[in-house]
C-alpha cells in the first residue's frame, strides 16, 4: 500500500485561473482563507498557453509575439492553461478546504474570481450518492458545515 493509498487523496484541482495567479498567489489565497496548502503545481499549455491561433498573447500585461516554435523552445514564455493542482498535508485537510472554500471569492483576485475546486481523482465510486436540496441558508453556511451536519 502506497502513502497515497493510506492517506487518501491530498490533492485538489483548482480551475478558472487568471495568468497573474502564480503559485505564491494561490498559496496566499488559501492561507488567507484559513487553509494551509503545502504546494501548488500550475499547468501550462504546452505550446503558447493561449489555446488560440493568434500570434499575439498577453503575458503579464505586456504583448509579446509568441509562435508555436517559441512556445516549444522557451517553456518559460508559456501562459498557464487555467488550472493547477494544490497539495495538502492530508486527505482530510484537502476535503475540508474544498468544502469550505468552493464558490467563495478568492482574496485579492482582480477581477473577482471564485474558488473552483474539485477532487483530483475519483474515489469510492461504488458508494451510493443521494441529493438533497437545502435552501434559504445564510452566507455563513458553507459546504463544510453541511457536510458535517449530514455525515453523522
């Protein structure tokens, strides 16, 4: 049994990232929200990072000509693909962060963005899942509070 099997999945997927959101920015965002992430792995587009056909892309507020060859030869010029993987010290901490932060505003994001988090892998697919609608909740009630209430 590997450490990953014993400790479950300690990694979350985070999407809808802007190019200015680097590893430090993401770590700070989690920290400011009361969750401690240990590592962030940003994923870059393997060509230019834009996913578009135009030859001009915005890199950190400056326009630079980036061709397919340049993107392949100089990986540091690639733009982020818009998502990353965030590691935590335990599976429980990762689940707590996902339940507490998903859908909440990311601190210092301009324009304002919300956390878009998901599990890195699919576990326990054989378990039955049920849906329940709970409405008219205050903003203080997040997924973590609901998870605690209904998991007993």
